[in-house]
C-alpha cells in the first residue's frame, strides 16, 4: 500500500511543474535509494566512519553536484544561443562546510572550464553572470547560506589540421 501511495505521489507531481518530489527508501545500514518525480534514482550512503559502506553519494555531495549541473546547463544553453563554438565544458564545485552541526556549506567555489574555438571572453562571463544572478535555482538557494564565488577559464583549441 505504501509503495502505491509513493507511486501516486510521484505521478501526480509530474503533472504540476511547480512541485517536485523525492523519496528516499532505506535499503540497508545507512544506504538509501533516492527517487525523484522525474523517475530517476540515485544511491546515497554514509562513509564507513559514519556507519555506512561508502556505496553512494553523500547527501551534501549531491547539493554540489546539483549546483554544478544547474549552472552548467544554464551556461552551455546561453553560450549555444550566442553561437559560441564550445567543444568541452566542465564545472568544478568545491564547498567548505561549517565545523559544527548542521555543518552547512559556508563557502562554495564554482569553477567553469570552457574549451572551444574563438570563444568570446565577454560572452562567457555574461553567461556565467546570468546563471548566477537570474537562472540557477540551486545557486540561489545555496547562496542564502553560503558565500558563492564563480570563476572561469577559457581553453582555446586550434582548428584541426586536414590531412592530405
């Protein structure tokens, strides 16, 4: 009966764009399988020092992964609209947590490494700024409790040489 209710809740939330749901189901020990209303799942677990088996993401790691994906999707979408020739893109996120519980993130650094041909420095800077100030909900939420810093590096790749 409980699983049917969970399925109903997940299905119902798909119909309402403004509401998202997630369910975490205990598998064993400290390991949970998390499922979102999108139907995707992820394994969560604690470290061995914290009673887990190190078999999945830590919940706080997923916050950083969410931030990386959120800002990354914004930035690449904007750069594509600006017709920038991006050949690779990586978002590295590092967070420093408080020493005392609830051990929230206090400082988060987001580094964008964008590879491409003839990338416009200003277009990259503006795309990151728009993500940071207007579009990325994950960054807006984390920015309420942590100092967020964005930085970027452009790696220029040369045009491939044609072989005779």
